[in-house]
């Protein structure tokens, strides 16, 4: 009955077939059987074994006994199950765990240092300075002087003081000279008189009742007109 329980225990163990954990074993069949699972002993520890799957061995560990948790089961290579130590012959038939021998250290020769030749510095000649010719100054011919024909002389009738208004009329709009300054004049509007100043360099011309150039008219004021 005890062997049957142990056999059921080991056959219900499951493993994850990770390709990184696969240990190729010649004793493991390349094809799995549908009726049973092949187990192989682990040479360095009696409490461990290989579970075969398609030519690979996956390392498994026997559990501790349910009735006595201080005793760990060992692998029975004859029955391919985890069993009591008392049922296993040879060095694994003991309750005391067999220490795993330390495998010899694997030493690999140190690779020789890789040295790369130092490449010489690449120097480039400095580019020649780029000089641009100075453009010649652009000279434009002076514009020809603009000459205007002299205005035709304006002739006025000889001074006739009797024809020049001295006072504002009571009706209509007229313009009359100032009493003393020919640069000023009066605007008459229905008898109302309002003083104005001619633009610069002009004087009032009482004959045309407008500001005019001094070259065309002499300074006439109402103060220098004969009575």
C-alpha cells in the first residue's frame, strides 16, 4: 500500500517543459509513452531525479514524507519512483541526505585582449578664403535742372484810387485793403468786416481783391489812398 501511494505521488508530479531546463540524456527515449513516464537518476543527489520528455531530462526533487516531515524521500532507480530510504539499496538507502559532490570548477582561458590600431588623425587643409571683388560705385548723372518759363507779366490798370473800395458795402461779399498793412485785408459780408492775413511773401491786391505777389502790385492800403 505504501509503495502504491509513492508511485501515485511521483506519477502525479507535473513539470514545465522549458527548453532552457532541458538536459539531453541518451537514456531518455525520444518519444514519450502514453502509458507511463520514464524517470532517470540524478548522479549528484539521491533526492533528485530526471523526468524524461522527448529525449530531454528535466530535473525534479523528491518530496518530504507526509508522516514524517523530517525525512525526505530518495529516488529509487529500480522502481523509478521516490521511495523511503530504507527501501533503496546502495549509498542512497539512508535517511541522512547524501551531500552532493562539488563538481570541479570549469575554467575558461581568458581571451586575448583585442587591440585595434589607432587610426591616424585626419587633417583637412583649411579652405582658401573666399574673396569677392568690390563692386564699383554706382554713379548716376545729375538730373537736368528743371526750368520753368517765367510767368507772363500781369499788367494792371494804373492806380485809380477812386475805383478801390475804402469801406465795406452794406450788401454782398467784398474784400478791401487794410488801413496800414498791405499784408492784411478785410472780408466784408453784408456790412460785417473780418480781418485776414495773406500767405507768406504775398500782399493784398485791392484791384483783384486777392493776395498777390509784390512784383505784380505795389503795397496799397486804405490809409495811403487819397481822400
